[in-house]
C-alpha cells in the first residue's frame, strides 16, 4: 500500500504544473528510472488522468548536451500508445543509440530532451529529382526507402543541411546507399512533427549550501525560530541573503514565510548579482523548470516573454549555471508555495537606474513578488561589520540611496539601490525583519559576513 501511495503522489507531483511539457517530463523521468532502479512514473495513474496518452503514436526522442546531439531514437509508425512510446524511446535514446555511449548520471542534468510526435506519413510522388525538389517542404521530416534500406531525418536537420542536394546525399548515406540514390527513384515520405523540449535547471549547491534531501530540508526550515509576524499589507519585495543555510536561511525565512498566505502572488522574480561570470546588463534564465530537493518550480516563460517586449535581456547560460545567489532562494520558495512560478534574473556591470526601471515595472504588478538577493559586508571584524551593515539598513529604512555611498558593502549593492529608487517612486514601505552575521554560528568575530532580511509592502 505504501509503495502504491508513493507512486501516486510522485505522479501527481510530476504533472501538477505541466501542460505542453507533459511529454518532456515523462521522457526525463523515464531516463531517471534507469538510474533509480525503480519506477518513478505510475503508468496506470498517468493514463487515468490523461487517457489520450493511450492512443497510438509515432514518436522520436532526441537528447542534446551543450547543443550537440547525444542520442535520438524513435519510430515512424504508431506501434504503441503515446505514453509507452515516449518512455521506451527516451530510454533507448539514452542507453541504446549505437552511435553514442550510454548516458551517465552526471550527464543527465546537462541534457536537453526533445520529444517529437509525428503526423501520419504522406508519400511524395515525383518524376525525378528536379520534380522532387519542387515538392519538398523544408518544414517536414523525410523518410527515404529503397528496397529493404531506409533512413529518416527529422525536420530539424534542415537547419544543418539546408541545401537540397546535401540533405538527400546525407540521407542516402544514412540508409547505406550511394549519395546519388535519388537516381534510383526511392520512395519518399514526408511528415510533420509536434515538438516538445524540456530543460530543467538542476541543483548545483544541494548538499553544500542547503540540504540535498527533501525531508532534511523541510525539517531544517521548520526548525527556524520565528519572530512575531508583522501586520503588513501584500508583500511586494524582499531583500534576503544568499549564503549557506546554516548561516543565513534563518534570516531569509523571516521574509519568505509571508508568501504562504499571499495567494494573490503568482510568481517570484529573483534578482541577484552574478558572482562568477561578468557580463554587461541583465540575464534571464530561460529553462522550463527549477529543481529543488522537494520538487520543481515552474519557470514563468510567458512572463519572461512579456518582459522582453520592454527590456533587453541576455541569456548568459554559464552565469546561471554557476550562480548560487538565485538557486538558494528556490527551496525556500518551494517550501511555502510549491505552486509558485519563478523567474531568475542576474545582473552584472549595470547602472542602478537601468535596474530600477525593471524593478519599478515588476513592483507595479501585484501578482509578482520581487526578491533582491544580497549578503551584506564580507570578512570584517564583527564590530566593523555591524557598523558597515548599519549603513545598508539605514538606507533601506529611510529609502535613501545616498546613504549607501557612506560605506554599504553589500554584494547586491546595485539591486538594493535600485529597489530603494523604485520603492520610493511608488510610495512603498520598507521594514527590516532580521539582521544577523555568521558570528552567531561560527563564534568567530575576526571575520564575519552580514545578513539582512527586509520586506517592502
């Protein structure tokens, strides 16, 4: 009974926040099953909730690593139900494509998975290669068959082999035929595909900055002592730290507990400095989901698309991969609101005025909560840290960015400054919730780091 219940809960959590990404998620979990050595997808429950997945379909699953092909397996004929076709072909692409070595567990988190559901095959009738050239649509996949030899290319191959002659020469060779096999008049079939691609931001700091296992994480957060709750209105923004949980999460938790009852909020936009990769401007993480120890948070790609209409964003993939300032916020968000959508924005070499314009836009939207991720001073004596951090705190409380220049050493200085500008313009209030330093945990006063949590409402 316990096993059945566990599978049921896993299945519900698997699909709770996915619509078009359903097939990608199935493919990803199917590969994970091979490493877990146990079922992670309850097939019966999935088919009960999504009976359309029992319909037969032709499916290809493509794996890519760093943009390069890492495996591709599928079928041109609808020989099994869609659910099982995705599961089987995902496993074959990962472990059974003879062109590649089997995928390793370490590689899994770096894979982009694309599921393609094929339309019925349509034969293309042609007189010769010149006639075929006129009838080929480069949005279609092509299946070439001559006798007992055949090969297919999905529509995506046209982006690599755009020239008609190069495309068919390569396809002929793939079928173990001569490059000029069109002269032998093979049968040509065309098809279209409906694509789904799933990309999740995997945990990089789990087991280091925060607990790796869900139960341990939940117990850790639940153990934090809480101050008296403030009778605030709807929270509009937080300033929270981003160090390891043992040092700073108690302070951050004073802010995050306010989102539990703020059901009006639909998404959290985490704005953080890039500590490891320098670039100019703003970078937004463009993936489908953000992994945490207790489940995934859906990335609000629709909201990102709206922001892109007004602001210029980069996608510095390496910066997001290495950055901890955004990642450490996600387990706390998931703990209080697993249904919450998220957006991660990193900034580097940017003027606070530019960042303030973005924050003003975000703060005007009452369905969006802004999180400014920042620690305070670093590696001063406890006495000096308290003095320097007090400058940051005073600037926030007074909403006076000029005070910051008196010595605030926050690593998220630009984010705090921009928040002050935006909050002041919109007439929002600021309240400091908690201040602490690493001394509380290390008991070493010679070199400490400061941590602050504040709420804007």
